[in-house]
C-alpha cells in the first residue's frame, strides 16, 4: 500500500511538472499573452500555471482508481466545456480579452479541419489537436473536445445497447462533404461570409443532435454520427501505440456496453475481444467490469502501467487545454 501511494504521488508530481513546463514554454515562446490571467495582472500567468498544474496533479490522483474515474472524467470534461463556453460568451459580448487573439472564431470542432484547408495555413489549435493524437490517441473525443463534453453530459447513462453501426454511412458522408466543400470554397475563392454561414449551420446541426437525439437515446449522437473531427480521430488514433482489449476472463455479460456512450462495445465487439473503431479509451467500461477483463495495452508494460501512461498524458493535456483552449 505504501509503495502504491508513493508511485501515485510520483506520477501526480510528474503531471504537475509536465503541465507547468509545457505552459511555461508556451507563455515564454509566444509573442502574445495566451495565458488569460496575464492579460489582467502582470506576472499573473505564473499564478495560473501553478494553479492549473496543481489541478492536473489532483485530477490524476482522483482518476487513478478505475471505479472513481468514470465520475471524475465526466466532471472534469463538463467543467472544461463550461469554462470554454463561458469565456466564449463573455468574449462575444465585448470583453475581447477572453478570446484567444481578440478576434472571433466559431467554436465548432469541424472548423479545426475545414479552417486550415480554407485558409491554407496551420493554426495553434491544429498543433494542439495533433499533439493530443500523437500522445493520447483518441482522448480528444473523451476528455478534450468542448462540444463532446456537452454531448457526453446530455447523453448521460441510459443503458442503451442499441448499435448505430448501420448509420455510419451518414458519418463518412458528412466527413467527405466537409472536406470537399471546403476545398471548393477555396478553389472558387468564395467569400468568408459564406464560409462563416456554413460553419454556423454545422454548429446548429450538432447542437440539435445533442439536444434531441443524444438526450433521448443515451448515446453521443453528434460525436458518433456527425462530427468530422471524431471521424478523423477514429483513424488517426492508430498513430498512438496505446490500445484497449478484452482478455480471456470476460464472460460476455455485456454490462460494459451499458456505460459506453460511443457505440464501441456491442455484443460483437465483446466477443471479438476488443472495442470497436469508435472507442475513445475513456475507460468508463473499467468501472463496471466485475472481472477486470478490459485493459489498456502499451508495448511490454502491464495493463496497470499502460493505463497510468495513458492517464498521465490525457490528464496533462486536459489541464493544459483548461488554460489554452479558447476561441
């Protein structure tokens, strides 16, 4: 027990240092004041960096227990979405300091994909997004997306085991529609006003899906069937070496599917001994598996160590996003 406590505190300290160093480097290297508190108080960035780093260390310790992690993941993700959109709404009513650069951009995840295509340039948000894929695999869709946090909270846990796999052509169709539509906008140099209208329409569709379908069906309709970034993450996550699998002790009881809002644990997936393509490694299923049959895998590490590595990077980036992710 003592050794476990020591390991937990070492990892928590590592989260603190990683978050603090990452934010310090960003604060030092960028020309503008990206840390919010620095915009109101000279030297305030260092206060915010320490607070955010402590938050990351605290959250890691809470999430280390798989049974309790389901609560803390949903709580922290919802908190991030609230912080993000509060800053957005405060910014659009006239307090520009709460916006990333003082200029307004649409808070729609699809714009992370279509924006760089339309403008022909990479943005800081694209860098953050790709960094999360490399280090955390699909955790963007279970810990870091401001829209996803709302979808997850609204979907709740309604014990819905019905699969939406037959509806995936909608998912792929919209993904390619966004890409090719944006390319056409760029080729024909269509005015930014119309691209803004397109982004607003995408956002409205996502909100409607969350409000109507996710709330009724208990699954994340926007994330599973609509969001092009979610579709992109499904495949880009293979860059990361972390995987999830179901071992021989599984009894096919199906209780894990009752807490999966990502349509990743159908009966077929369970019998195949690995989650489906839409799995985001959120780990909620670990909290209800009585046989501890669902595990993380990373090289030659055991399942517990592999999960610690995943949580280290995921929680660290979640804390970093709390400080940096704004429009």
